[in-house]
C-alpha cells in the first residue's frame, strides 16, 4: 500500500510566504543601505578631490608668480591677485544658483576670462587668506579652504602656506 504525501497545509503555506517575505525585506533594506552609502562616499570623494585640486592649483600659481600684488586677507571670501610672466592672475570666489540654492565656487582669472576651479557638487564655505610675509622675506600666504557637499552632510577643511620662489 502506497502512502500519499498530503498536500501542503494552509499553515505551511502561510509560514513559507512569511519567511520568503522577511528574507525579501532584508535583502531590499540591505540594497537601499548600500545605495545610500555609495552616494555618501561619492559626495565625500568629490569634496576631497576638489580640495586637493584647488590647493595644488593655488600652490602652483603662487610659486610660479613674480609677486603677490593684491589680496583680501583675514576674511571670507578672500581674493588673491598675483603678478606672473603672462600677466595678472586672480583667484577669488563667485556665486551661482544650483538646485534652488546659492552656491559659492572658486574661480581663477588669467585675463582671458574666469574659469571655475571647483565643481557644481561642492560649496566653498570658507576661503580665507592670511599674509605671513615678514620684513624682507619672500611673500608668503596661508590658504584656509573649507568645502561642503551641496546637501551639507560632508565638509572638509584644507590648509597650506605657500611662499614665492626667489
């Protein structure tokens, strides 16, 4: 005599559906969290990359300049004007409206027009220059730069001191 396996009972079906549903919810929550973390990481990377790029450009321009002819020191937003072989170079901030909010960005102007130095993904929240030159020493300027992601969740400060080459 063959025994037949009884069909799944109603309770077994409910338990099966509940377990599969819980596993699906866990996987979906894990995926959403991974997407959020990736987005945060991209914003952080954008801020850091912009900061390093700006500091490299400013360092190069100051070291390559013949003199610092003018500067707005000690207050945000700062401005720096350098005299170089090719003419005057100005590094300062400007504003634009992105996604309904006003954003400050750094720009460099070598006489042929201003070129943005920071991307549309960051806001320059602090750009302070300090004149560190003493007496007969070469011109020396300290740069303090703070960049913030557009949503305000990540901020990074960068600081350096740069002397003119003699």
